[in-house]
C-alpha cells in the first residue's frame, strides 16, 4: 500500500455524506503526497470538502502575528522588548508591565478575554471594542510578567492593536500586503467575523447533543473583532507552501534573525525554558524535532506540524467533525517515518498502578488551584487540572509531567514516589509545581458534602468588577447555580461541592466547555467573597454584596 492510500484509510471514517469533515495536506521533501477533502463543507447545502476548500485555522494564526511584529522591528518602527503601555496607554499593569515579546510567548500574565467573555456573557456576541474594554478593566493579572506561562488570546489581541497602530493600516491589510501576497498565499486572509461571507469557505459546524435532537448548529466565534489571536482562513495548499517557507534556509519574508527569534523557546524569570517561541511550539517527539501550532474556533480545529529533519509537512483543518487533528498529525508522523527513524514513545504510566489515587482531589489554599487523578484515555494515569478532563501524565525518571505543549500552561510536575500505589492510602498532602513554582496541596474529603449542607451561607448576590458583571448564587431544586449577568449576555454555572469551601464549576451552555474551581473566602463576619480559577483566568474575585445594597 502506498503512502497516499494509507493516509486515505486513516481518514476514511470521516468521509461521510451527511456530516462535516476535514481537509488534509501532506508534503515530503517538497512533494505533495496527499491532498484531499473528507466529509461536507456545508451540511446545509450538501457541498463536499475539497483540497481547495478554505477553512479557519484558529490559533495557528498566532505566529503570523508575531512575524508581522518582527517585520516592523526590522524596519526600526517597533521594539518587541518595549513595554506594552508605551504603545497602548491606559492598559492596567497591576503586577508589572509586560513587554510585547511576553505577549507573544504567553508569559505576560495578561488574562484571556475569551475566558472572561464566556464567564460573563456565555455565548453572546461581543461588539467591536468589547475586547479592549475587557482587557483594560482587569484589576489584577494571572501572574507577574515572566513568572509563568498561561495561554492568552488577550495578549495577542493587544499585540494586533499595536501592529495596526504602528503600521498605520488595518491589521488585516498589513498581513495581506507583507506576508500573504509575497508568498503567493492568495486563498489566505485574516477575517475578523464569522458573520462575513467569503467565497470558497466551509461552514463551521457545532454538533447538537442527542438529548437536544442531534443535528448541527452553525459555529460562530463570539466576537466581531477576531484579530491576530486566531482570525485567519486558509487552504491546505497555502499552508503547505507556508511550511516549506518556514523550513527554507533563505526566507522571502522575514530576516534570518527574525526567524531565529520566532523559534527560540521562552525562558521564565526562574530560568525554566518552555518549548514555546513566538507563536510556535518547538520540541522533541520520539527523537525528532517538531515545530507546530494547533488552533480551535467554534465549530472547527486545525493542526500545522512539520518535522524539519525529514522535510515532512502536515496540515489538517476540520469544520466540525469529531476528530482530533493534533492526534491525527502525530499518527501521520508515526506512519510515514516509522520506528526506523523515530525513537521510543514517551512513557505514560498505567492508571492501574496508582489505583488508590483515582478519584482523589487536592486543593492548594494559597492559589485556589485543584488537581485530581483519574484514568485518562488508553488506561493511563491522568491528572485533572481545575476539574477539566484528565490528561495523561508522562514519566521522566521519578517525575510525572504534563507539559506546556500538552495543556498550553505549566508545565505541571510532581514526583512519582509521592503517589499511593496498591495497598497504600492516598497521601494527605502533595507538592505540585507549576512552571517551577512548587505549592502545597491538601487532599479534599473523599466523600464530598451535599451542596445543601454547605452552601446556604453562600446564597445571595455578588459583584464581579473585572467582568463588569453581577452574579447570584441560588438553588434550582437540589442543583447549586451561579447565575452571572454580564454586559452583553448571561452565563449559568453549575456547582459541585468538593468540600465546605471548594466547588467545581461548569459552564451550562453548549460551547465552550469551560470548567474551573470556586473557593469561598470567609471572614469573621461570614462569606467575604468568592475566588474563581479556570485554566486561563486566575484569582477572579466575586465580591459579596450586602443584603441592603442588593435590595436597592
């Protein structure tokens, strides 16, 4: 069986005439060995995906944004190590002013507006100007600049505004004139809104749950001002041409010095080096170096990955099919390079080895973070961070790790010897480090309390200044709810008690699947407020509103 037929077999399960699908492009040593569409570009119209179908590539856009900033730096018009406030006056910097480079490497501490908007407004569409307003009302940050790494679309939106102001033209036009046209990427564009209609574009699809009748809804990103954080649409041919340019020793766009910066991993204040450069991941996979970035929008996903030493380039873009393009990209690498080129797979311990740990949760009082242990796909030991689905841990000696490349934050690390194995009881205390910052976690009760027994004192109204939102804690039958009303919409969070002061929270709508943890802050007078942590928003404060104030 030749390579193209083998790839056809891999993607055949997604080749349906009644569902959305994906497009795949694979090139090796500059020769395109696979270009094909699977499934439908539009379920509504019955139009099939083809190699020429345009799709959103989401956060794969980010390194194009970084290159745009570097092009301005080459001309002496921009210093990417300058503080952001010199270019965006009035932006709050409560824990210190980040640089533009720190925005690019996700080390700025700037919160992610997508998270903030989802918490405050659910899936309501944000009008123009709402993103900058959300970023400028933040009274604190996730961390001081350079201390940690947490993925932030907000940082890239701010970077886009800087590029636009310095370039003196719309951000979208700058990308077109300086990057897309010189490289012949004629089917690629930066498109701020999913309400705009563009020729040749696939529809984004969101599956409706079976209990709601099944079928599909149209995917619409909840803002009309998507920018350098994830606004690009492209085709597999344009993206394969881009990967060939990325690997080429002589670049038509960007100097060698700029590209060295693009591919240099970030270093934190504590000396920790993470595998993220300027909008690109760069790290080892089974003994070969890979450079990549994935992307996700409402109703679509993308993976762009290259193995430079083998000149193997892969692009997978979906428009709503239930497929993971990141996993599929690595399966293509495994299939085409094989064990003769690739080394051993990373060791991921079996969950059965640590059976006493499964189902346990631990809480860090200082930060409010929660980790739990559960079986991840494939029977591996998984860690659940802030009540999100478990991800399989990788073992390196006595250290268990979940890297920045796995969860777009961290890495999270703990020691294998600290976990209980068969015949032992789970420890009362664990030490877990995030980006090299160790913290003490205490075990939460093995039998969580009923919400009705611990939540009565929490009921009532709260104000959330950083969201410009009001919230109410209430019961709906036996279900404890946190009802948030933001400037443009509403979010209804369901709460699960982990202890008398720690709760898991889940977004109540169809998208995005946002999970997190709520910690109750008490004073001698009672409940002082609430603190919410999600993977991309830390220490979001809900201030208790006095009864007499709430009754006005």
